[in-house]
C-alpha cells in the first residue's frame, strides 16, 4: 500500500492532517475528521491534491484510490496508520 519513509504519526493526528487537506482543497472550513469526501463535493482532482499533500507530509506513496474507498479523514487515517504499524512490525 505505502512505500518509502514515513514520519511517525498516529491515526488521530493523521486524521486531522487529512481533514486540513479537505478543508483547504475543498474550500470548506467546517469539514472535520468525520466529513465524507463525496458529500463535501470531492472529485478526482481534489482527491489527487489531498493525497499529494499526505504524501508530501509523510514522505511515502499513498494510492489515490484509498480516498475513494475510505472517504473520511478518520477512515483513511486508520488504514494508513495500520499499514505503518504493520510495516514497522515487519522491520522489527
């Protein structure tokens, strides 16, 4: 799912980071970690912009398809955090 190096970040912190991307990309200051990407007016261009921000922050590749499968920042963060934990366990 992800590759390269990522910073150590937990799911709630990551969810807030993604929510900031939602707010800035979709131009809606009311969006939070439970906001649905599609209900907020997200489209494929916005998905690429949000995922690019996440990738830049974490220093790792994140498939853009994940935002369509896990449309809230909280859901997406949980999946990414679990993936990071799995990778860390594999390296230990």
